[in-house]
C-alpha cells in the first residue's frame, strides 16, 4: 500500500520517508510532579526508520521546552538495534527529572511495541 495517495499535500507536508513508523507510549506519573499535575502521564513518541532501526524524531510531553529539546537530542539518531537499555542508561545518567523512572518505563514499552510490530510485519517489510 502506498500511503502517498492518502496524504493531502495542500494541508500536510510529508517529512518522513515511507520506511518510517510512529510508536507512542503513555505511562502514568505521580501527581506530585508538575507534569503529573498538568497531564497525569508522560507520553513519548518515536518516529523510527524500520530499515535502519534508527530513531529519526522524538517527542515527549513536558512543560519545559528545554527538557523536550534535550530529550530529542538524547534520542534522535539512536539505533534501536543496539537494544533499549543503552538509551535507558543515557537517560538515567543525563536526564534528572522527577519522572525519570516513568520515562524509562515508556522507553522499554516503545521498544517492546517496536520489536513486536517488526516481527509481525517482517514479510511485508522484506517485500517492500
């Protein structure tokens, strides 16, 4: 299936290749944190190139634009083929926020979802 036929280019600009997917994870966080008060959860989304296993873009629900940019800097370009624990360790070392544990849970959940998706679609991916 070619998704190009389903994109209205007058309204949306396609910025990612056909070999990418979007995976998101939501994790409940303590209401004692600012993000917990406002959202009640942390959401992380990755645009992943499934041919290279590379994170091409990322997003995270946070109040601070600096944290969002820093998270993007830590995650974009990461090769999920190396496993998620290396990225989790980087987050533990460099991103000291109250919801750090929740972020690590969400990262592991995205990794599980991605690996499951890739396994379920391996035949389609090889034909593409």
